[in-house]
């Protein structure tokens, strides 16, 4: 065990109150910390600017060692959960502390090794979660992707302006939600803002989610749960669909337009609330949402939202290894983000520009356009200010492409 009394003689003891921040992601750092009492949580920045909890620390845990050992900026934010006491070790006393307490060096090595082991385990498990087994349902007549392309004289699926309609013919999946999702969900009855019917929707308890990693295209992977399956609500009466966060944000003009087009939507789409929730139903909800965006002629100010819808659809296809659909929907997302980037009327911050360059680079890389990808990565690095983690990601991607 560590002799804390020896360490405290040459190091500073620091106390923090509940919710106090010890340091922020991106801050310069020259100290590592050992928690003597209390607890804290580790937060990283998501692309939307929100902070996401990835771990919690307790008495005896070490943090901040990477900044001390390598002089790197802080890779995460540490926020105290309760009154917490720490001992801070800096470069000037680190060597003395290690001589007095050699076991601390072993603790640091074990901490780094554990992080690497955990990371590898998470990557392995995520592959299992992402590469889901699927099969086409025999109960529903199938139209293959190749047949769609022949019928509509398309070389690539995303060439059609009515892609949201065409996709409904591209098979039906028997993949259903995992049984353990129920512990994250609760039901709620709401009134549809279009037809005024009472419908039942599902919400997830964000407090129970534990993020495992954020992928290069900013998809957030959670432990044993995927919010992508639950963020779109559909009214089974009028077929109105939207993100849960925007479901009631409808203008009078949009409401009347959707009412007038409801019967056409029912003829175009087949929406059946499934129990348990099926991937087919989830995809139908996303495409219904795109259908209404198309009918309502959403302005260019919402290009980012449209891009994010297509991006989330591409993630769902990737999960079931429907690679042609993944490529087509990724292409759709990229088109919208490029249009957003070229919209001179839209004012963006440096951080938003950096994020957009990086995301376009990642999507270009997924589609095999490595030269374009590298150019956007360089543009992301060149933005003054912005997020340290994003800049590092762009630099890493360029190195990987060499």
C-alpha cells in the first residue's frame, strides 16, 4: 500500500466541493492526482458541445498521469461528485515520490495497462454489437436492391430524389430490439400535434446510459443500449414522424400540409408498430421523417439536421452490414454537409467549422475518397481555436493515411 503520509510531506493536498471542476478537457496539465477520499466523474466533449460521462473515480484512483508524463493537454474534464480530497504530484516532486514510494510507479503502470485492456475489450465487444446478425423475413415478399436499381434505371441508389420512397422496397429485417432495453425505457402518452390522437411513445433514461466510446464520425456507442432505435417518434394514425425532441415543434402551415398529405404517406409507407420493436419499424420511422421534410420543403438552414438524419440511417445499415445501403446513405449525409459548408449565408463559429471539416473528411474516407478526406482534415487542423480533441483526431487520421 502507498504510504500517503510520505507523499503528503512533499506534495500538496487539495480539497474540492461537490460539482467543482478539477480541470477541463484541453487544459494544459503538469500534475497528476490521487483521490484520498470522495469521488469524481470523467467527462469528454461530444460534437454537440455537451459533456458525456465515460467513467467514475473513487478513493485510491489515479488520474491526470498522461499530462504529467507526456506534457499533453488534459484529455478529459474531471468533475467532483461529492466533497473530495486529493494529493497532487507535479514534475518537481514526481521523482522523489517514486523513490520514496516505488509502488506508485507500479500503480501508474497498472492504471495505464488497465485502460489499454479496457479499450481493447470495448472494441471487441462493440464489434459484436455492431455486426448484428440479420435475415429477411419470409412473411413479407421481398424486392432486392438490384431490382430497385433496374426498375428505376439507377446506377447508384442515392441518385433518386425519391430515395425515401424507394428504400421502403429494400427488404424487411427480422432483427428486433434487445430484451434488456426495457430497463432503460419508460412509456409516455402524448397527443399527436397533427391529428390530436393520443399515442404512446417510449423515452429512454439518459441517466442510466454509460458511453463506451465515440467513433471517428462522432457516433456515440453505449453499453448494452442504442438510442438510435428510440429517438424518432411516429404517429400510427396520421404517419407524422419527427425526432422526439422536435415532435411538437410544428407550425400551423406545416400541420395543415401534413394533414393534407397523410393519406398519401399511408399509401407510400407501411408502418406497423411492432412488439418487440423491429429494425424495419425503426428505419421506416427515419424515412417517414425524411418524407415529411421533403414535402414541407425544409429550408437550407436545416441542411445540418438533414445530414444528421442520413448519417444516423447509415449507422443503422452498418450495424446489419448492409454495405451498399450504408454507402448510399453515407453519400446522402455527405451531400448535405457539403451543401452546408458551401452555404455562404450561414454564419458558423470556428469550432463548428472545425467539426464540419473533420466530419466531411471522415465521411469522404468512408466512401473511399482519401484525397478529399486528407484535404478536409488539414482544413480542420488549420482552423484557429476549436476543440483540442478534434484537432488531434484530424492529425491522427492524416498520419494513418500515410
